[in-house]
C-alpha cells in the first residue's frame, strides 16, 4: 500500500473516530433537548387548553351567580305570596327581563336557563320556573340527591337529541342564606371546550370526567360514551407523557386535571407528529455530518497528496536509479522542507555519481590504451627476432642453405 493511502487511512481513523463519538454524543444531547422541548411544548399547549376550559366555566358560573342574585329570581323563588299577587305572566316577564342580557350576548351560547323551587307554593310558568320534582329525572340524578357546590355535567336534550353542558348550582336566599332550589344553565359544548383548529388530524384533544366518560371528543358521536381502556390507563398513570396504542395508531399522551370540575384534559399526539422536530434534527445532523465527511475526506486527500509529493518524486528517482538510469527527468521540487531538501540532495548525489562514473570510465579507457601502447612497444622487436630464429631453424631442418644464408 502506498504511503499516500496509508496517511489517508491514518488521518481518517485518527480523526473520524473521535468526531463520530462527539457527533453521537451531540446527537444524543440534541435528541434529549428536542424531546424535552417537544414535551414542554405539548404540556404548555394542554395547559392553555385546560386554562381556557377553566376560564369558560368560571365565566358561565359568574353569569349564573349574577342571575341568581337578581331581584326577580329571588322574589319568584322565595316569596310565593308576591308572585301570586303579580300573577304568573308578570312574574315570567320579570324573569325574562332579568336574563335578557344573557341571550342578547350571542357569544355566551347559553341554550336554556331554568329554576327548580323547593317551595310547592311557588308559581310555575313552565318556561323558567319548575317544581323541584322535575329536577332529578331531567338530569338522571338520584332521588333526593342534593349538593352545595356548582356541578357540571353532560346533558342531552330529549327533544332535539343535541348534547349540552349543564351547569347546576343551588340558589340561596340572600337575606337568610337559605337554599331555595337549583338553577339549570345549559350551554353549547364548543363554547366551553373550543374545537381544535383545522390541520391537526394527527392529534386528539379530549376531556374525560372522573367516571371515565368522554365529556368532549373531536368525534361528537363519542361524547357521553365510555373512554377506552388505553385512555383510562393514561388517567391512572402518574407518568406523563405515556405511550399508548389506540386503534393501531401509536400516540404520546399528555394529561392535565381541571380541578374545578374534576375532569381531566387529555392530549393524544401521533408519534409521527411528536417526532417531526426530532427527525428534522436527525436529518440535519446526518446531512451536515455527511457533507462534513466528504469535505474532510477531500481535504485529507489533497493535504496528504501534497505532503507526499516530494516522497513520490524521490521514490520515482530511486526506482530509475535502481534500473541504471542516472539521468533525472523531473525538476527539483520547490520548498524548504526536509523532503524537498532530501530530494535536491539526492539529485546532487546522482549528478556527482554520474560524473564519477564518467571520469572513471574515461580514465580506464586512457589507461588501457596506454598499456597497449607500452606492450606493443615492448613486444615488436622481440617478436621479429623470434620469428627470424624460427625460420632459420626450419631451413636447417629441410636443408635449404640458400634460404638459411638469406635469413
């Protein structure tokens, strides 16, 4: 493996591993922050809804308190003699005038106002004043059941079949603080529990009473029915939020009590919606991390390549020298770093080596030529004498005197 690749791998291992650990820690901390932020956001949303419900109830109770204290109502329920003297029609007109402003105020959404008197001598007009005996059957209360605090309950009109909230509260005589009967005020449900805005199909806001009945549900058909066991488990669990599965859909459930009436507001948010911010952060971190890794890889590549440029040049020169090629084709590298200086020193060494080899070769040629000349100078006379001596002896052997004389 080349040094360039080794350096790249070393850099990547030495830097990416710590960065990956830090990124994981950052992602973990970011997820915790987002989870706390989402939890706090939905808690705040549920708290605001609960506060709105409580405010609306308080508003209607203040209207009921004001109506109870009007002279017409006090007289009609506490002084039957005066009512008989005025007559049924006049009494009914006085009560109507006393509560007219309530009906005139359209945003109140009050449907009916009725009074149930304990005193059997009270005049009953069938519009505002009714006998106490009709109070319990109308609202499904136990016979003889009485209460001293205002009570909210769900009421279904037997004539129209529509459902309302009924505010039931005792009526007292101001002068003697004596209970005279009960007051009924039926109110349209949306005016107490405002419906959720459009575009929130992934969340469900509901209100459950202390008996496990839906006092409010986005599906009007479920109002007044028993809440499923999953929702009841949320009410029984001390933890919030709680993960539940309803009709195959996974929700995160938050709850908050409405102390005034003993109801509980429940907010179910689909996991997809609850994880939107978390998924967005994860995607952002992954995208930034991916881009960062690519950029870091390119930086490491170019930096290591730049650092090993001198080494690659030196490596190529050494290979050429190993093959016997002492002529360098690459220019000397610029720079003052150690590798550049080593490269230039190597070039100088090769140049010196080449010069020495050339000088040695020339010197050897000259020396050989000189030796040949010296040898030739020594050998020529001696060689001629020996040749003539051999010819002379040959002529003696063959008996050629004339030839011997010539030699």
